């Protein structure tokens, strides 16, 4: 099992995973994508995650990923003020 290094992530970072299970494979096949799940990192080491059980907040320190699961982290290069993109 492996964990994400929480110290390297900032609030707003997006964590993408590619699980090896049947559900993950079905999602990648249906979306023609290389990942099957997205998680967003919020404050104080917490993440927001949506599963079949609903949307929940978790502590990333407690999240483990299998050795054969791909895990990617993305961060915006610049943040945009919302009114810039409105009307």
C-alpha cells in the first residue's frame, strides 16, 4: 500500500487515480480516459471524495492506494478571479 505525500499538496490540488478494479476499468473504458476517479484536496490535509456512498470529507493521511494503482496530482498554474470569466 502507498500514500500520497500530503506535504507536497496544496488546497485546490486535484488527485486523479486509475484503479485496477472492474469499476475503474469500466469507467476508463466508458470515458476513453486514463483515470477513473478524482479527489480534491481542501484545507488541513482533508480531501473531498465522491463515491457510491455519497460525497464525503476524508483525511488524506488515512487514504491508502494499492501498489498497482496509478495516482496523479495536478495544480493550476495560476488562479483566476471569477468575474474575469463572467459575461
